C-alpha cells in the first residue's frame, strides 16, 4: 500500500511540476486548478476509486482536498438539503485546515527567519 501511495502521489506531483515548468501559470492558479480538478473528479466518480487504490497518495495532494470538499458538500446536501451546500465543505475539511493553521503558527514560533531589510 505504501508503494502505491508513493507512486500515485509522485505521479500527481510530477505532472504538476511539468505544468509549472511548461506554462506561465502562477502557483496560486495551479493550486486552485488542482482543488477544482479534485472536485470535478469527485463529481464524475473517478477520484474515489483512486483513493481506494492509492490511499494517502491520492488524498494528500491538493486535488484530494477538492475531493474532500465535494464529499462533504454531497453528504451535507443529502442530509440537510440546500443549507448543506454552504456547511458541507467546512464540516468535511475543518480538521485539516485547523491542523495546518496551528502547525504553521507553531513553525513560525520555532523557526525565526532573519528578514532582509
């Protein structure tokens, strides 16, 4: 399972690196593109089999975040109706977003970069 995750995650990252090297797209736009691709792949039913095959190799890249948003919205709409469109993405991804914010803050406290003035 670890080898599958490594290969699929590496393939995704390699394709993104080629996209960055061959186009003039800014990194922020590429990140948005990856999230949107994860949502579209989730809607089309393509991303779930990839997650079942590769595990973290498919969920850790940004397209996995898009898929998580889609799954949260889909489940919330099925349970709560229209309001689920607005709540589902937050409920599904809140723990990952919280962890990344807290760890980023801790890293900024631990590593004190010297700012150039």
